[in-house]
């Protein structure tokens, strides 16, 4: 089988930037590029929960392709969710529209560890394998596979719903460290299984979304999260695809996020790319870091901010233009198109200019 309609993706702008190769133009894609900001998503999304759409390979394929067609982004991201493998393992979790991931019975005790079934890819992830294969046959740009990081998934499982401060999570983490580590070990197993399945079926890169890890102070991150993320990312090292490691509010954690085993590190808008390059030791590519709220600003202000991000990168090879977090549902798709066109026109990665 020739994947990607025969396209040679090794030299794509996205994969070249992941490898920090000079000379390619700056690639761009957006976290949450598929979804509610697109009218065509609303048309095919259907009325069930998003987990129904994710388990329907035809619909999931179409939704993944929509932003690639509309914007001409340099990478696609599989339409799925970080809770998909948790759901597939039989631990009761759902995604409530307008709320986010919810568990009727949150994770609280040792007995709850028994609620995870080990994943059998053929039985539990068949829809994911099928979606990835159909995407890879059609796409001319790399497909990014992803999984949730241990802290972010534990947040939803323990709290039972989205929360501002994750207080129950932190209380369990420091109060019952053994139980915390056992839970994170299970979540890392799920991440390894789902990422391996996505890459085996043709995904060209993986992103570990530990979106909320920035809620922790660095010492807590080191003790409670780092070992689990490192285990996931080391397990990916042998698969030969770039590993992107992302969280928001992680300015203080960037050295550890890098050390956990990333080839590309996600940066949010609170940290400049110049600072991020210092904090990551210049060893990894950077992905980011436009503030997603600015997509709601007038076109001229938005364009100024896009140019500022490009100038902050200063022509350095190894920049993947993205937002510091996901696209908000109320964003006008024309604004995203404007960003893609500007980055493609003006983004250069031909070596630092100073
Ligand atoms: O285009 C893409 O980026 C791929 C699809 C994707 C989804 N979720 C689809 C989705 C990705 C990469 C995710 C990851 C995800 N899910 C994260 C990590 C990224 C981040 O934003 O920090 C997190 C924390 C979740 C958990 C989650 N799932 C939340 C907070 C929500 C929003 C709830 C709401 O309704 O506001 C979801 C639901 C969800 N996942 C939607 C989409 C398109 C919207 C719901 C829908 O269409 O019904």
C-alpha cells in the first residue's frame, strides 16, 4: 500500500520543521482546527455525543479533512478526543456537550483501578485504526495522532468534570501518592496503546496533550507526572515519528517537558519563542504560540500579532506555527484562513537572521 496517495511526506514542511531542518517555509496547523468553528462540521457532526462521531470512521475521516481542505494547513490531526482510550477501556466516561469530559463515578479509590480493561486494539480501537488508514490513503499532508497526558486525563477522571483549580486531583495526588502513580501508570499504558495503534496505521507524528500540567509547580511535576510522560514518550521513540509534547501555562516546566522526551515542544502565548528556545536548550523544534483569543480581533490586529510571532522566531529552523491553545468555537473561519495565508507568504525558516 502506498500511503498518502503516494505523496512523499518525509520532505513535507511540517516534518522538516519537526526535524529542525533549515530552508523549508514555516508550516502551520491549529489545535482544534476541526470542530465547532466550522459550519461544515456542524452539518456532519450528528446529534449524538462526540464519542459517537469519533467511532464512525466515515464521519471522523470527513471531519478530519474539513480544515485541511478549507485552510490548506500543513498537517491534519485525527478527529478524536483525549478520553477516547479511557472510554474504550471500559472506564465509565462521557463527553457532555458544552461541558467536556464527565464521569458519573469519578476515580477515588484503589478499587477504581479495576474499572480499566487492557486495550485490545482489534476489539477496542478498530474505529481508530480504520479512520487513520482511510485518512492516510487520502491526505497529501502528514497526519498527527495524539493522546492525553497522564495529568490531564487524571484531572477529568478524579474530578469527574472540568474544574478551575483541580483541587480534588491535587489532594489525591499528594495525599495518596501510591494510588496516584498506579492510576498514571494505567493512563500511560492507554496512551502508549493508542499512540502505537495510530502510528502503526500510518500517522506521521504524535502529540501528547498534557494541557493542564501547568497547574503544577515544577517539583510536583517532576515527582508526579514526569516519570509517566517519559515512559510514554520513550515508548514512542522507536516508532520513528516526531513526538510533540504540549501543555498550557508551562513556561516554568519547559525544561522538564523537553527532558521527558520531545522532538517538538508546544509553547503558549505567555512565553516568547526566544525564551522557550533558551529554556529548551535549543534541542527541540517549537510549536506555537499565537493567543487563540486574538482570532477574534480585527484582521489588521490579528495580522500584526501573526507577524510578531514570526519575528519572535527570527527565521529559526524548527518552528511550527500554531496557537498557544485550541481554536475557540466562536472563531470566524476566515480569520484562520488569513493566518495560514500570511504564515505561508511571510514565514521563513532559513536560519536566524541575527
Ligand atoms: O481538531 C482537533 O484538534 C482534533 C480533535 C480534538 C478534540 N479534542 C475534539 C473535540 C482534540 C485534539 C481534542 C483534545 C482534547 N480534548 C483536549 C486537549 C486539548 C486541549 O484543548 O487542551 C482536552 C483537554 C479535551 C477534553 C475535551 N473534549 C473538552 C474540554 C471538550 C470541550 C467541551 C465543550 O463542549 O466545550 C471536549 C469535546 C470536544 N472534543 C469537542 C471537539 C471538537 C467539542 C464537542 C462537540 O463537538 O460535541
